[in-house]
């Protein structure tokens, strides 16, 4: 992003960058930057909090008054990610005992996912597979855990893209199961640590790693710090 | 250490291009300026193709577009905030409010999205798609660009 700031300034555009990694801004010196120590993925800090977002923007735009740069200012409020406290979010009870628990669960969450889709009118699920296909993807991850070769089970797309779709499906479903936007890290923690689906994804990722899948294929299926 | 702090340490150690003589444009007064958002969150309209994991192109986002989805390939950031409110990444409604309040002159008709996950030299963006996006912004009369990451 700092690269774009330099390119745009060279063309005559004044830029103001919201910075999420201070070390990068220190090295690349974008012309005007506000470092926001917020969870990665939330550069304006607080979803559904217009007042907070306006304060971030107001603070950022003040840098336009500086006569020379580079300008790097720290936003005074810090928001920390809590990736150890899962969202308090009910997981559906078992319904179809003939299915693997993760397949049963992802099927049962469809109603919640649909409610968020109805509210937003759009979904970030669908990079490699749409919501209809995800129970089958989950079933194939179960096969991989049981020893099947990930290249032979018939995954309908790139494993990294499928992992994105699974996590996003759960996180969008979680929005419908809570009244407030999830605290940073909470929906992700709920997915990986609480749900059958998240644990199945991580176990399949480990099986692929141990089975010799290329590093970029298995590693980017989950956050780097997840085992 | 949180998951984010690990990623911040990692990102800070990556190779980065150097800009020996950085430019510093002098903006109009904000109350007279046309403001655009350029995000590296790899946003795109749901009806459009997404990004490849080495994509150096950009997508145009109309001022009225709200049907935006997250196309970034990195799993190392929170997505639930964006799913709850696109403005936490792409503060288009906040800019509309600032225009109505007279804080900014106007909201640009087009905004742009790039994918933040790039090769180390960022050469295509430096030399091709970045300057092209800049010319498009200038053609729209943009004075100030707000850059947002994820």
C-alpha cells in the first residue's frame, strides 16, 4: 500500500495512508500516514461505529495540513485482537447422525448463513466453491483426514480458496447468531477452536502437510499461527 | 504475543522497494478536495471475477457500489469485521457523510481496489497498474486519496 502512496504522489495526488503495520511504514515512509494499532482486517477500527470511524478519518486527514513529509502519526486508541476468547455462539446440535459431525454442523448452519446473506445482500463465500457445495467439501476433508490423497478426493477447487470459503461461511453465519459485531478475533477463534468444521479444516491441513502437500497449498489454508 | 503481532513482525521483515526521492504533493483544502478511497483489501463486486493470488491488477468500485466482497488471499487477518460492516475497510458511507457535512469537497465517482499480497519488488504495481489507476483518479478530478489496507 505504501508503494501506491508513492506512485500516486509522483502523479500529483495527495495521499493519506491508514497503516496497519508500523514497521512497514517506518521503512517505506509513505508521505502521510496514520498508524492504527487495530486488529489486522479492521483498518477503521470498529465495525458499525460511525463515530469511531469518523474520528479515525478526522485524525488521518489532519496530516494533510503538514507542509512536508513523510508524516507518521500514531492514532491514540489501541484495539487489541483477542484470539483466545471464542465468540459465545451456539453450535447447532447434532441432527443427522448418519453424517460426520462437521458435515452435519455445516449443513445445520445454513439458515444462519442465509440470514446474513439476506441482510448483506452479498457474500464473500464463493472464491472456489459456493455455499451449496461446502458440505461436500467438508466431507472430502474428512476423507483426507482418514488417509485419502488430497489430489484424488475431488476437491472442487484450490484448497486455499476452499479454506477461505469454509471459514467465511462460518463467520458470516456467526454474525446472524449474535446481536453485536464479533470482537476482533472472536469469530475466527470460534471457527477454529469450537466448531467441528474449523477443527476438521485444521486436521485436514495437518494431514496434507504430513502427507507431503506443497507448502503453499497447506500452509495458507489457515492463519499462519494455527497448527 | 497475539496472532496479529506475529504477522506484524513478519511483514516488517519482508524486502520492500525503496523510493529514493519521494514526491510530496500539495493538496487543495480538504473542504474543496475530491476524495477517493484506494484499498489493498482486494475488494470487488460480487458480480465480478475475484483476484488470483498474484494479481497485480485493480478493480474499479463505483461510488454507489455496496455489493462488495473480500477477495484477499491471506488468511492472516480478521474478516468478520468487514462482513459486519464494509466501512471498517472501505469507509465509503463515512466519506458520503463528510461530503454532506462540508468537511470534504466531494466523494470521487470511482474508487479502486488492489490485492495487497504482492511479490517483493511490486514492480507491476509501481510501473503499470499503479500509474494507470493514478491517471484514472486524476481524470475524475481526484485531489486526495485515502489508502486503506486490511
